[in-house]
C-alpha cells in the first residue's frame, strides 16, 4: 500500500475534483440554499429546500451565506476541496495522537476508501470539518495545551459534538469545557443576531424533531434506527427506549474519561465519537467518520487483523447490500439480514466493549515526561516494546 499510496491518492483527488465539477451534491445544495434563505423569516425551517428540510443549526446556515453568493459550481468546488484539506488535517492529527511513524499519504489514501468518508464527499456533507475541528482540540489537550474553541464551533454547527464537552468535564479539563461552551454560545448568539426568526423556530422545536427525517432508512445506524426497523416503525418504540441511549451514554463516556485520565486521548476520542453516534437518534452512515480514530487505536494496539477487518467492513459497507428503500424485508427481525443491515451499529458497540475490557489489561497509571506532563501510555505491542526497553539499564 505504501508504494502505491501516492498514485492511489492522486487518482482519488482527481476523482474528487472531477466529481465536484459535474455533480450537484444534494446535501451541499441544501446547505447553500439555507444560506440563501437564512434571513427570510422562519422560512429556513418551515419549508423544504430542494424537496428536503434543512435540519442543521442557524449558525451552519450562516456559514453558507458567503458560498450562497458564489456560482454553484465554484462554491461546490471550494467546499469539496476544503473538505479534502480538513480530512488530511484530521488524518495528520490522528497519526500524531497515535504516536506512530506512518506515511500520511498512505493514511489519507486509505481513509478516502472508507464509505463514511467518500459518502461525505458524494453528498457534500460537513462531517469531515467536524472531525478535524474536534481532533484539533483534543490533540491540543493531549499535548497539555488550552483547547475548546474547535469543539465549540463544531457543536454550534451540528449539536452532536457536544458529547466531547462532557468528555472534557469528566476528564477534569474544566477550563477547556468552559471555552467550548462559551464558543458555542457566541456562535449561536451570532446566528440569532443574523436570523432571529429562524433561530427561534430551531431552538423551540426543530432541533429535537426527528419526524423531519426518515428514521427507519437503512443509513440510520443508531440503536433507535435499528429498533424502528425491527419494530416496523417509530410508533412502536415506546418511552422505554430512553433507557438505551442513557445506559450507552453513561457507560461510553465513563470508559472515555478513564482513558483520558490515563493520558490516552486517542482512545478517549475514538470512544467518545462512537458513543455520540450510538446515543443520537439519527446516525447516518456518513456520520461514522469517527471510524478513523477508532482504526488508529486498533492499529496502534497491535490488532492488525481486526484493523483490516474493520477497514474492509467500512469500505464495502454491506448494509447497502441488504433490502432497503421500502423493501418489506427491510423491516422486522431476520436472523441473517438484520446483523448485516446494522453492521455499523454492531461495530460501534463492539468497539465500546473492546475499549472497556482493555481498561482492565492495560497499565493503569500513565508515565510522565521530564516536564511533568502526562503522556499516553502505549498499548498492545507498542506498550510491550516500551516496557522491554525500560527494563534495560542505561549504559
């Protein structure tokens, strides 16, 4: 892969450029239309744009106001190339947090093969920017530097990154959590100043209304989506369901906080990303870009076969091979079809279980560098190699 990585990446980049020039990506078109109508009263949320509802925050629409003034093809090209740059940045941050000597070109080339990543380009989605903003902050945390602005901006764009604010609180990074919260508030108030009517509609109703999207669509890989498909509709999912995301959220964040307190911020980031996907009622397949830090954790810990298997799973995305788009077999429980149709969900739950179990077998106390800052404890094969070196007396 390393030898062919530059060629593969060049082909991928060329493909993104050509695709951006000729294809009208649906989600980007909706974002851009949102920037057009942001200041037009409450129209942003009360009507459909391109036959779909705008479901993101008013701040997200405000960010697209400048792009809305550009010709569509030019705006789309700028957005997609910026997404590519954000993804490359996210990969570089992941490699640094993993502490591995590995070709960034190979990482980016391999990452672009993952279905959540390439589908983000196909739709013109915002996921890769959110990934980069959060990783930039947590990389700073891992190096003992102040953080929070990136997470705050990401949360103002799309509410789901708020789960990382909770991680900061649980890991005793209170100042960073306050910074993130203040940044979110500043962005939200800015959007309110620009579009007060749209902001009132969003925060009083739209942000918790899941009826505006197709919960049962196969791309929704959350526990709520899986249950809605198995029970043949959201009406059959009762109030008891609240206990499921509550248990997952508490458990996942507890595991993430424990990894953070040990100084392993890569594991904490990956676990928190997976937890956020599992507690959200809507986790589209393209939201699962958090597979990138999760794969880095597995590879760093010496699980090459598991890393390869997970990479293949998220590259071929077998959930799309199962009946969907209203096929009767999409609903109900089927011994063979249902696990495949919810493979991202099962992978996320498996990763949380793996991370929790590994807490019991990895060193409980992180070591310190000369400056007194905590650094991550290497895990798996890397940990054993470090421990072996430390047993050898210095000459």
